[in-house]
C-alpha cells in the first residue's frame, strides 16, 4: 500500500429501516460488518463504482444512485481512505447473494441503529456522524 489516500465507495441500500451489511473476510477488517463497496477505479464515476461493486458482490441491480456523504477514514498508519457513501435502490424482492465468498461471509439486513459489532471503521465513522438516513427518506 502506497502512502497516498485512496478512494473507497460504500453503498447504502435500505429496505424500510434495515440496511444491507456483510461480514468481511480477508486481511483488512476481517470479521467486521461493512457496507458493500470497493475502490473507485481511475476515470470511474461514483455512481458507476457503486453500481458495479454492488452487482459484483451481491447481484443486486441498483437504480437511482445518489451521493449521501463522505468521511475521512484514517486507519492509523495502515491505510487512509476517503470514503464516499452512495445510496441506491434495489428491487424489494431481489435477494442479496454472496458472489465473492472469499471477501464476504454473508449479507444481512439489519436496523440502521443496530448494526452488529464489530463494525468496519468507515461505517463506524458514518454512524457516529450526524448523518441520518432514515429521516432523510421522508419526503415533505
Ligand atoms: P475492489 O478490489 O473490488 O475494488 O475492492 P474490494 O475487493 O471490494 O475491497 P473492499 O475492501 O470491499 O473495498 C476497498 C476499500 O474501500 C476498503 O478496503 C476500504 C474502502 N472502504 C471505505 N469504506 C468502505 C465501505 O463502506 N465498504 C467497503 N466495502 N469498503 C470501504 O473506505
Ligand atoms: Mg469489490
Ligand atoms: Mg468490497
């Protein structure tokens, strides 16, 4: 890993008050619950990255991609990501499948305020911020 920050994209998909999270496998954040997502590729839009990562990892087809917020994820000396949080809508009937079993153990829908621990650091930063996904869902 170089000494420059990278861009990570985390994707929020809600079903009612439940959000989709997966338990990570592999070195970085192993055993921790995280949003689907991955690295922004060179030249890629945030929307395309969010759609692509979610399709690769879960098989869900997202529409209505939008930017929510961003956090500065400094993992001590180990890594530094600027995390872009995108949000998208999936068909209510579609199932989230484990398509990268080497990277994610399971996908589960959990209440936003009750995500099981341990939580992957960027998602923890999001939870601790003033971001309120549920309230924002209610249109005036
Ligand atoms: P890729 O090679 O397919 O692009 O990535 P990946 O294999 O899906 O790796 P990842 O670990 O899921 O994502 C790459 C990095 O993105 C991760 O190590 C740290 C950063 N990242 C954040 N926030 C989030 C997040 O909310 N979810 C995920 N999955 N990754 C995130 O900074
Ligand atoms: Mg990926
Ligand atoms: Mg990923």
